[in-house]
C-alpha cells in the first residue's frame, strides 16, 4: 500500500473498496454456508471449513480496508480497455454457447472472423483465410492427430 | 549414493528411448513457442496440452509436460531480452537489463548467458531433486494429518511473507482460492456444497479453467489492443558468443541464482517469479557497480534467469516427495499423473521407480535439448514475434477455450474460465497477486481433510498441533514468518528485507 499518496484528495481508496468487497464476499459465504451442518470440534461437519474461511476472508478484507487509507484513490484506477475486455468476454461466452451446437470448427471460425474482422478491422481476405485455416488445422492437430475428442456440428463439420 | 546412481541409470535407460526423446524435443519446442507468446505462460501451455497427454503413458506424458514447462521458462526470456515483453511473469526482471543489452547491440550474449544460466540452474535443480526428494519422501512417511495441516499452513504463511505485494492481499487471495476449493462434494460427509444446482460443480472447480482464466484470459483482457514492436532483432549464431569479461561477470550470479532459486522453489507460491526478483536484488547489492543495473548489466540477466529455472526444478521436490503442489504448474502436473491412476507422494519412488527416475533423467535430457535447440534456432523462433498481436490474441483465446473444454468435455469449465478471466482482470487492476488463488484452490481439499482428520483424532483438541514435534516446528516457522511479515505494517519505520532485494517492484508488475 503506497504511503506516498498520503497527500492525495479525500475519497474512497482502492484498497478500502477492494477490502470491503472481500468482506461482502465473506458475508455471502457465511450466509450460504448456513445450509450445511457445522458439526462439533471432534466431528467437524461440511460447513466447518467454509465457516473458518469466511471468517478469515472477512478479517483479511477488514484489515486491507483498514490499512487502505494510504492507497491510491478509487477514481484513479483506470479502465481504458474495459469495453474491449467486456466484448471479448461476451464473444467467448457466445462461442461457449455455440461450441456443442455447431461444433468446434464453425465456432472457432466464427470467433476468429469476429475478432479479426469486427474488432481488429482487418481486410476480409486475410480474415477469412486465417479464420478457416486456424479452425481446420487446429481441429486436425488436436482431434485427428492427438485424438482429443472435439464437438462436431450436426452437419459433420 | 550407489543406490541413487543405479536408480539414475534406470531413469536414463527410460529417458533415452527414442520415442521419449522425441516427446522431450516436442515439449521443449512447444514450450519455447508458448513462453514467447504474451498471455500464454507455462501454466496455460501445460493446461492446454494436458488433454492431449491422456492417451499417452504416464512417463511420456510427464516428460512432454515438463519439456513444455522448461521451454516456456526459456521462451519467456527471449521476448524479454529482444522486445522488453516478458512472455511469462518470471521474466519480468530479465527485461530490465536484457533489453538494455539489446539496445546496446549485445542481444546475442544476453540470450546466450540466459541459455547457459538456465542450463546450469536446471542441472543444479535436477541434482537437488535427485538427492532431496527421496530423503524428504522417507521423512514424509512419518507425517500424519496434523503434520500435513501444519505443513500447508506454514506454506501459506511463507507464501505471504515472500510475496512481492501486500501480505494481506496475498493471504486474502489464498483464502479466496481455499474458498473456491470448498465447492463440490465434501469427501467426508457426502454433502454437495455451493454447487447452485449445477451437477458439474459436484466435482468441484477444476484447476485448469481457474488457471487459464486467471493467467491467460486476464492477460489478454489487459493487453488486447496493444501494439507490438515490429522491429525485432534476429541475432545470428556468431553474435551469440559472450566476451570473456561478460562470461566472467556471469559466473557468480549464475551459481548464486541456481542455489537460491532451488531453495525458493521448494517453498509454496510463485517460486520462479519470486526467485528472479530476489536474485536480481541480491546481484544489485553485491555488485561493485550497482549503477550499471538497469543500463544493461549482464549480471541482471544471468542471476534472475538462473534463479527462475532452478526454482522450476525445485518445485518438483515437494510435488514428487509429498504429493503436494507448491505452484499452479505442479498442480496441473499432478493432475496429469493422477489421470493415469498414479498418486505422487512418499510411496511413488518405491512403487513407481521407473516413473520418478525416468522423470529425473528426462529433466537432464530436457536441459541439454533446450541448450542445443534454442541457441541455434533463436533466429527461427523470433519469427513468431513478428506476428502482429491483433492476429495472435484471437488464436490464443481459441486455444484457451479448446484446452479448457477438452479436459473434461464440459461447457461449465469454459464459463468458469471466463468468469475467472474477468475476476483476474479486476483483481490485477487492484494489484492483487493471482497465484495464491490457484494455489489455495489446489491445497483446499488436502488442507480441509487433514484439519478435520486431526480434530477427529484429538477429539476436537487443537493442542494436537503443538503436541507433535514436527507439526509444532512447522507451525512455529510459519508463525515467525507471519510475525516478520506484519512487522512493517505495525512499525511503519521497520525495515523490510524484501524492499532491499527488489521485491517491492513485484506488486506493480
């Protein structure tokens, strides 16, 4: 935690924020753990260890927040690539949804076309060549040469 | 000694079989390429290749994967030296002086010293593994649940102490990893915990989706859109020879880095990363001209590169002798062995000597392969660095999806990977170290089982941990480390040795 930033303006600090999030997570784990028996010290139940961990995580979160007064202000945390990162995550999520429905090759070709053509705005011909080449060759190497089963589309692709 | 020599001969008789040599070569080449790609470190590379080893025999599988591990460690240094891009985290310190040497026209000697240092350190590490692992395994046969609990707790405290960033954040991340490890069926009671009705989560959260998400996907999310340097030097073979002075300056750092790296490697945590930071700090302090560091000092390449490679070997000691993974990489390696019905641990060396000694011998072979392969072929490998990152990262993403899915043919694993990728991205923004999450996840089942068994043995009396000599010693060591670690937090003027050895920079990297 950077003590050099002590002169910075008032407001919630990054470590205070992240510490409080950890406390919230610990409270959630503790609440969800109510479903499982804690047992006794001589016979700890399935809820025993999660309870200990929730207490530990909460304590760490509180300490991080407590000592976080000297960390940088929360508003100084920059997220310039956040939109791009979110698009990548969503695209991969769509890919995961499609994988067992349309098969590995079509999914990968679709993902590559999206990333190269839409996000990176490359020219159509190289995009198609790279996407199809990557999809077909990686399938051949992994599924055919290394015998790792990969999903195929209903049309055999 | 004679027995060790005979066992080693048995190992070489296995490792020098032509088909195993082919896999060692393949592993080293794949690893080097993987290590050179930003976003694909050794862990992601091994995870992606893991499913392909399911059909191989266990010796071949572990030889291939350890080749990938070493290759990736070396590949990371190539991009650090030539482009100032650490292919993987352990190469961050190599960037500092390695790239300065490249700017001064000394890229070739920097690469050569990195390779020679890696070879020497790898060999020292293997010798250490050969002598230490059997001794440790014999000792570990005396371990019961309290000793295992104490060992794991000590490991977590040492991890927090050695961590480059905030100790509290490291412990919090270890706690988060342990909490993730609670998902799934409880081995002692049969309860399914925190599964949200998802059947696949009954088996728990796998290390591969978590590791690939935290390290691979989060790296891509942070760097996607970044431009890569288009002017990459291609050193020729004759440019690689270091001068007599450069060689002389490197001998000490290589020897010290090898020893230090191996010792740090045995300790749980991101040993290869920590060891390179510590080695750089030590070399800077020992140097008669510390002002040269950061300006292209060859000691700044030799020390960290040797240390991170020795640490990679050191990490195999507790894995092989105790069956305890001390890093995410060794956790995936254990998974690779267990797929074949073999459990690493104290009995491995007596029950499966050909596996253990074949593995040790293959490490020797792998080090030689890396040395003779990478230096002459460095000009060829750097061609990979000419591929624009905008073409590279979609391919890496597809490999991450492919590798994660094919471990268990589970879409849930891909979702976990994506969630972990997003989580890793956010945590990195707040300067949290991610390795303890993966480590906590793999240690959670062992820690929970040993803690509950210990309490059951003692009828709920926690004094069992202080009544047994081995357990109390390990707890005391862990506690001392913990007290040392919190000292700078309480006494603000307290001097923290980590700052002296350069670890203060680890958090920012």
